[in-house]
C-alpha cells in the first residue's frame, strides 16, 4: 500500500487516531464529530445543522448521534426557562467523558478524574459547547404552577431485581477485564440490568449480551454496557405468556365436601376420612348425648393399634377395636 500525503500548512484540524479508527463509530458519526471539532471557537452550530451541511440523512444522523452519546463524545442537557423557553445544550468532546466529567466541563471546570492536561485551562479545552440544538430558542407559553406537566419517571424494577442487576453487573465486570465498571457505574446501570431479569432473562443470556464480540480495547466500558443493555433488552412477556408461566395455585376448596348437618347455609369442611359431619356438628351431637359419628380414619387407627398390641403380646385374634 502506497500513500502520498502532504501536511497542510493552514486550515487544518488535529484529530486523534482513536477517533478516526474507532471500531464502534460509523463513518457518519466520525464525520459529525470531526466536523464539529474543526469549527472555530465561538461558532454556535448545532449537530443537526452539521448533519445537514454534511449531507447526512435523518435516520443516519439519529444513528450516528446515538453512537456518539454511547461512546461519551456527545452529551446533552434539556432545560426550560422561567418564561417557558426550552433549549438543549450540547457538549462535543474530542475525548470520551463520563456524565460527571461532562457536567464539570459545562460548568466551566475541568473534567473530574483522569490526568489533567498541562497548562492553564482555556475557553475550549475538550470540545465545543453550543447553546441550542437548532440555533434558536423554542418558545412555549409558560404553564401555571398547578398545571405544569410533570414528566413521568422511567419505570424502575422492584428493589430485589435492582440488587440482582447490580450483582450481575459486578460479576460480569470481575470476569471480563475490558468491562471494568466503577461502583457509581454499577449503581447507575443496575435498574437497566434489573429490567432484564424482570422480563425473565436468564443470567447466561445477560452475560452473553454484554461480553459477545467485544472489541480488543474498550475505551468507555460504562457507555458500551449501557448501549448493549438498551439495544439487546428482551421483549416484555405478553399477558398470555405470563399466565402460562405463572405457577398453578391449588383451589382453596379442593378436597372439601358439604356437611350433612343442620346449617342455615351450606358449610364446607375438609374431611380426614369418610366422616360426613363437620367438627361443630360432631361437638353438638356429643353435647346432646347422642351418638357421635367417628371418622373412618380414627376407626382404622384404633384397629391398627389393637392389632399391633396383640402381635407384640403374642396373643391370638385381636379383639374388635372400640368405636
């Protein structure tokens, strides 16, 4: 392979080979990122405008944007001002940043963690920070305090499933060196992992989804794990499937029969043998001096005891058990 490259004397941008050769970024994602990084300081061009200028269609733009977010090169924050104006803040970085690091850059500080760059901080240390995603503020009439809609919170699995998801993530992180997760990363991803187990996914499928066909080097394990948990999450079981897989609960009246005594309403009881009266009717009959029906199981037990006693004494034919 022959190469002929002349370094430009001006109007060029330094881009790391890590971005150009990134195994999980498509050509559209790399083009968006390098285009944004090549803009001059102070330029306020949203990512959608860059995609339009670069000739990237809507579906490809959404896919490329999702890849940049998953790898930590793009971070977004949506907010609504007091006058009802909604805006989106985008941060494009030349290096992968965690959520905490991106928040520190947005607030004007350095990324937290890692090795800080030499020298004093400048206005553009790791990327661009456009102020809006479409170049203008979107005006919405403000809602009264009582009528302001509250966005629904994402569904969170039950606490035992969240704890199970955290244990599963920790186990995968310990067994796979390329997916090393910190304790805060495990805490943030535990609800997503718990959703897998709430949908009935076994641990083997969970581990396979996170570790299958990993690249040789993973630069942002938490972003990769989150992307795979979202993309490969199993479908929620239908109501019919849930009923089919639910354990069969025996009926409470199984094995019960109706008492033949005098009751205002039919009374069910669970017989021990072949008795026909419930316990209350038996007690009432005993209190009135009448014959008390003895359950067949009791008669059989008495006869068995007499037989065993006669056999131990070496006697002859056992006597009839008293009833």
